[in-house]
């Protein structure tokens, strides 16, 4: 019973942190008007929370498990997947996406990839039955509904949007080609986030098992991967790519807060696994609850009235949740180990 309560508490922690992640990151991106700079702040937050802090605790001793090359490989791979997913979310927001529909799309599609990846690693594709496939269809249908009926923000424009507003007032409409290009960019970025965050849980679980159920060691590997991909790489690309953003305290604070939420969510995932949870149960529940928290947080931070939410949009989120729950219920469970002769 204690393990169950611990797993539920860890899942709730992860769902809350990842649900708030998108809206908070959106503020950081807007203030710095850059895709790379908030990514650097996210990476630094991961380094502090997922490397320095657990490194000190691990140095003090008392943590079970041990370092293995296999465990480091899979845990680092999880960190790479997580960091690429974070970058994909930033790119979706930079292309004009809004957290209120970007994150539900990501959280709706990721459980599907998570289940398929778990089936691949457990060699249990033969357990994919009709109800599971129906759940996939529900997730896809709900995701399309969310995207089509996404709400329009009624928040007051910030100073960086004054020029764009003036251009709109002058009667110059945004070309249809430009709108289509942004739409495709958002879809591609969301697809990347779905793929990378979908494989995150199963890969992380494999790394943790390979290190004897350790909690801190996989987290440290994730933090190192984030530092390499989210700090060193973007810093080296700021000048070559001609990044026109700027560093400022407010943007850095919001972006660092987003990274901190992501890192704490990663710790929550590891704790859920340590309490006996499996990727095919933990991750769909997290991804099923996070969109609700995301929507409420976005409405609160952007001051968007609830009247802006179309019934079809809310129905889309509900369909995504039902689909994710169906995938969870009827997803493959893996094959039981053979009984000893």
C-alpha cells in the first residue's frame, strides 16, 4: 500500500510540473524573443537540479544500485530525448503556437508512442488488440479536434507585439502561404515532441533497471545530457544562426523556472518507477492529467476568458484523455517470465 501511495504521489508531482511547464516556458520565450536562449536556461536548471543536487546526495552515500555502462547509455538516451522534446516545444511556440493547444497535442500523442515503445522493448506487439487500436484512433481524433478548434488568446499584447498590431491595423493581412508555413512548422515541432517525450519513459525505465533501481544515477545522466544539448550546443549556435533575441532577467527567470519544473518532473517519474510503476502505466496517467493542468495554468497566466474555449476544443481534450486511458487500459503488458521447471 505504501508503494502504491508513493507511486501516485510521484505521478501527481510529475503531472503537475509538466502541466505547468508549457505556459511558464512560453513566457520565457516571449520575453527573450528567442528559441535558443530559453533552451539554455532550461538546460542550466536541469544541470543544477538533476546533476549538482543528486551528485551531492549520492556522494553522501546510502543510495542503492551502481553505475553500469548499459544504465548510463539508456539514461543518457532518455536525457537526449527529453531535451529534444523541450526544444521541439520551444520551436512550436516560436512558430506561433500557444501552450493551450500545443501541450494537449503533445500530451495526447506521447502516450501512444510510449506504449508502442514499451511494446517494442518488451517484445509484446502481439498484445495490441482492437480496443488498443480504437484508443489510438480516439487520441488522433481528439488531437485534430484540439488543433482545429484551438482558442484565440484575448490577452493584451506585450510591447514586442506593437509593431505587428500596427501592421495588422494598416490592413496588411498575413499571406495564406505564411500561415500555412507556420501551421506546418507547429505540426512538425509537435510531432518531434510527441516522438521524443513518448520514448522518454520506457528508455529511462530501462536505464534505471540497468543501474539496480538507483534514483539519483539516472537523474544525473539526464542532467548531463541536458547540459550538453541544451546549454553547450545552443550557446555555440547563437552567433552562427544570427539569433536576434536578448538576455533579460524576466525571460531567464521564467525559462529557468520551466526547466526546474521539467527536472522535478523527471525526478517524479524516476520515483514512480522506484515505487514499482511501469512505463505503460505511469506515463499515460501523467500525460492524461497534464493537459488539464496545462489548460488551467494557461488560462490563468494569459488572462484568457473561459468563453474563449469552444465546446469542441473541450470535447477534443476529453477525447484525447479517453483515448489515452483506453491505450493505458488495453496496452500491452509484456510477457510474464517463464515459470521455473
